[in-house]
């Protein structure tokens, strides 16, 4: 069995990415891109954002109220895309 078969099939599933890192220069954006790459490899549909935080949400240090608001925005946009795709 290959490693990819250990995971449930993610093809066509919708997702988004977020990270939290310990400090500045901790490669949060690089981590986001790695998460997105893994999602694409598994055939997922990725919800990006055109307005800001295009690849997902990255937080430095402990998440603050503002950060949780960004998590919620990403979650809402992912949920809306799921609803849109299910209505087709």
C-alpha cells in the first residue's frame, strides 16, 4: 500500500489553509504553500481570497481576536464554496 492510500480520498473536497507560528521570520507563508501543495496533490479544491491573505491565514505568536476573525472569514468562504458547488 502506498502512503497516499492510507488517507481517505480527498479528491473534489474543498479546503483552505491556516498556520500559526512562534515568531517572525518563521516561514508561515512557506508553510501555507506547502499545505496548499499537499491539498492539490490529493485533488482538493482550494478556496483562496482575492481581497487579502490570498493563500490563507498565517499568524505569528498566540492568535489574537483579530486572527480568529480572519480564521472565521476563511471558514465562511470555504463553506460558501461548498454550498455553491453542491447546488450545481
